[in-house]
C-alpha cells in the first residue's frame, strides 16, 4: 500500500500527493468512498496478473493494523 493525501479537487479530478512530494491527478471515479481535500488515502498498485497477490497483501496489512491497535 502506498499512503497519499488528497490536496486538491477540481473539474472531476483529485490531486493526490505522494509521500515524496510527487502529485498525481486522478479522476474522481477512481476512488471508493467520499473524498475531500485533506483526506488520507492508500493506493494499491499492481501489474496485470498480480492483482490477487496485491489484495492478499492489503488484507494482511489491514489485519496487522487491527491487531497492533
């Protein structure tokens, strides 16, 4: 998972800032849930064919976060 933050929303696009300062402009339809400026998000990146592995890693990360609380 890659943490990021919504820094701007305009014209049906959200500007996402990555931890290293890089910014991406993504369509609002790419997001699940309601976002607003300041929202913390996580991005799941996977190449075609490895989506299941990425989902399993996400599930593991979520479980570890829950357990450590």
